C-alpha cells in the first residue's frame, strides 16, 4: 500500500470505487444483460407462437431457432395436449431459469 491508496474498503480520493469493485459491477452488468437477452428471445418466441406468426418468415425462423437452441435442455419437459400451453411452459421455464441464475450470479458478484 503506497501513500495514495485508500485503506481497504474505502473509496479512492477522487470519489471512484476501487478498480476491483468497478470490474465486478461491469461483470455483473454483462451477466444480467446476457440473461435478459436470452429470456427476451424465449419470451419473443412464445408471443410469436401464440399469435400464430408466419413460420416461413426469416425473422420468425431466426427467433425460433435461437429459442430452440436456448431451451434445448428443457424441450418436452411438459407434454400437454394444448399446444399453446406446452410451448409457453417449455420455453417459459428456461427463460425464468436464465433470469434467476443470471441475476442471482450478478447480485452475488456485485456484493463481493
């Protein structure tokens, strides 16, 4: 520790948090953003499916492919007779899991 470093746990003299805190905050923000984007794609596919979007459309195909990739581990967990309920649960569960894990990890990083 040199003469200009703050004591552990205190801010630097220019009012900015130590670099370690700033890096943790940036990592937490990145993790939250990735989790939000993943959940957004899954939610968008649920909405497009419920609204009976044109499956031949390139954008709809891209969203469906991305949602299929993101929810590959959870496909057919729920096998309801109602197609809308099945899609909502099979794509909604991964969205909730991504949000919980992403935001939970980010909160833990931000606190540390």
